[in-house]
């Protein structure tokens, strides 16, 4: 199996964003292309956005759910 993740540049990194799916707002900390497959037979990669909320807790969401807040 290859690497399980890689960082992806994004124009909103370190900016305030809103997760459309949950309505949560916070700072976009990273966008990662992550291999979420459970076996080495077939890889399945998704781009996840890591958002730090004002409480300090981080959530993940699909990168396409992120918009500028």
C-alpha cells in the first residue's frame, strides 16, 4: 500500500471557513488527500478538510463542503 495521506494546497488555508454540511465555523488548518481504503487491494482516496473550531476541537469534512465565512 502506498502512503496513506498527502497534504494539498488550498486557497482558504488559515482562513475562517464554514462547513456547509454542519454549519460549523472555524479555521481551515489543512486539506489532506487521504487513503481511506481498508485493504491494499483497492485504494480509495478522498480530500478531507480539517477545521479547528473556536473551542479548539477539530472536525473533518469533505473539502467541497468548505466555503469562506
